[in-house]
C-alpha cells in the first residue's frame, strides 16, 4: 500500500494529540470512582453508627471507627434526625476542591402499638 507524500507519521501525530484528552478522561473517571467510594464508605459508617445507637452504644464513635483512615480526618457525624455522616472525597489533583458527600441512616422501630 503506497503512502502519499506528506502523510507519513500522521497516525503518530494524531495519537500524540489525543493523549492529553485520554489522560483527562481517565483522571475524571478515577475521580468519580473515588467519589463513589467516599459515598459508599459514608453509608457504611452511618449504618454502623445507627446499629451502635440501637444497642445503646456511642453512635459517633462507631461511625468514625468504621470509616477508612483516609476519610476519617475530615469526617463529621450528626446524630440529629437519624444519623448523618459527612466525608470529603479525596482529590487526585492537588489544588482541586474536595467535594463533601453525606450519607444518612435512621432507625425504624418496628412493631409497638397499633393493630
């Protein structure tokens, strides 16, 4: 297959031009995965805190203890209406803001009155 003059290496140039876009898409996807991880971990912590409160334990300590250490530093627990755990997502790019995500868990007492 004969190449026309001036087209040699065009595929290499196009690939090099596409690499920054590919890196940006990969970085964005990885950041979204980290946000999902933070939200999932906050949900697990909220449920652990709610279970601890249900059996008479300290909800805040149980929630914080169930968080991964990377999320524990900036975490906060609110035991108002139900139990809310707020964590900040880790950032892959220094300087970008860390988005806060919140998960809630409540206790429903079943049975009781009524009939």
